[in-house]
C-alpha cells in the first residue's frame, strides 16, 4: 500500500525520540473515501488485507521504520509488536481534508503518548501527486521496491538505465527483453 502518511510518521519518529510502548494512540485523519479504502480493515487476515489496512501499515512504519512492498510479509502480519500497535490506530474523518478531496489528497497523523504528549503532522498533498511530485531518485527507489522481489538487482538496475535513456533508443526491444521475469537463483 502506498501509505502517503508514512512520511509524517517517519518525521515524527525522527524528530521525537519516544519508545513504541509509550504510544497510547495513533490517529489518522483523512477524507471519507480514504477511510473506506484503508480504514475498514482493522485486523487483516491475509496479505491483501495487510496492504490495505491503515492500522497495520502505520504500525509497521513505526515498528520497522519502513512501509515498502517487501515489508508486507507473513512474519510482519503476525509480528506481536505490529499487532499490538495496530490495535492502537484509529482512522477518522478529517473535515478539512474531506472538503478538498479529491482536488487534494492528504492526511493527518497524530501520535498521543501515555503521558499526554501529542505529535501531529499534516500533508495536504500526498507524495507523488502533481502538487508534491516525487524526485527522479524517489521514483527509482519505488520501482526498486516494487520489483525487487521479482527480479534480480542487476536486472532492476538495467531496466532503470534503459528507461533513463528511453528517448534516445532506436529500438525499444532492448527494454522488452529486460521486462521478462527471470528465474531467481
């Protein structure tokens, strides 16, 4: 799942050193439509549910420091620390974000600690939208994350190199042969 709120989670974790066991609650505020898409699955039973569960993907981002496709594993689905933290995540309607959706797709993440301390971050335009585009390197990293379990690293880098010079290619068959899944060794 491309959880646009994770940068907020990472920013909060980087700027404020707190222990995961000190978290009382994590609240994700978003538009109604997004609640239907990612807020409905509180306790996923399989990998698909895991990918579309805001509870689990936010918890995983906090626990593992990452929310990439490679992180959506059976082990992480069953991880007791992720499960415990996921139970503390609540997804709720943010009226301000709902009012601007779909023109703007954003979110708010609030972490409340047991001592009452609040940390809050808001993004009005998710990373990867026209208003908040990804850098070329971020796009490459996302590609690596998406295909890294399917192709060997060497092949992934070859594809990136060819795509970088795509406009200069005389024959696109060069890229076709790279896009065929190879046997993993």
